[in-house]
C-alpha cells in the first residue's frame, strides 16, 4: 500500500495525558486536546515508523486490509519525534 501526493497514512497512538502539575487527564478530557500522536505507516516525505503529532481535526479514518488507519496531509503534521 502506498499513499500519493502529500497524504500520510498513520496509526493512532494512545498516550497518557498529564497536566503541568502531574494530574492525569481522563479519557474525556484528553479527547478535547487538538493534537494527537501517531506512527507513520506510509508517506512520501517521512520515514515509516516515525512518531508524529498531527492536527486531529484535519484527519479521517479508513479501513484498509481490515485495519483502521488514519489519513492526514503533510501540512497537518506539527512535530516529528
């Protein structure tokens, strides 16, 4: 499977969210965060396996080969770890 143009195929990664003071956020509170963490599955410009933060409001989900994946555009990546 290969994405085209400036699209990136990612797998969402879950992470524990803490406030500055160490308070764990509930799933409901963490859901309100705009940026999410993901792992690159396929991209023309990033390496497979890169961990990124992306704008969740600009993503959409697909079922590919029986697995749910997320598709975003390169412009929606804000950080590459």
